[in-house]
C-alpha cells in the first residue's frame, strides 16, 4: 500500500472513532458497539458497549484484526461543507474548510469538527458553537 493510500486509510479508520459500528468476522459473527480504538497497521479494534448477534452485552471488546471481514457504520457523517457555508454567512471570508482533515477553521483560531469546537474560546467561539448546535439540531431533527 502506498504511503498516501495508507495515510488515507488511517484517516478513514480514525473517522469511525466514537461512532457505532458493526464488525463482521470471517466466521460470520457480528458485533455492534462504539469504536474506541483502532490499530491501522493490524486493524485490531476496541469496541465499547458492544453486543453480539445474540444480544449478549459486553462492556469492552477487543477484536483481533486477522478475524475481521467487514467494518461499517450506518451513522450518516456530518456534512462539514454545509456547516462551513452556514458559518461563512455569519463570518464572511473568515472560514476555511479542510475536508481532508475533517476540520473547519474560523478566524484562523477556532477549530470545529463534527464533534463541535475543539479549539478556541471567547465570544466568537461562543457564536460558532451556537451556529454548530443549530446546524446539528436541524440535521438530526
């Protein structure tokens, strides 16, 4: 695997962190839980609050990458482009979208991901947070 595709794969795997995923093993077992860790080299996974196909609950589950056949999520990702456009209306010419990194930067100091503000404070950050919360309400409502 080339360095670029390896890096992109690691980004894709990391984008699933803290999302509900379903893992199907090579022997057909199915586990659903919140992905809390991934080793991109060996594809070992850590799931929290997992359940198997019989409904058995497991607080933590570590799955060896060699037995994984599929990993998927049914959660729709947040549309960062639309959020950036909404922020642009409030902060004209002060919003930069870095889709490959999954981040929006407002005023060169406030960083927003699909999880909300990850860097920045003050009145501008509070306004960004309000726009973000409104956007999330509309997207999930």
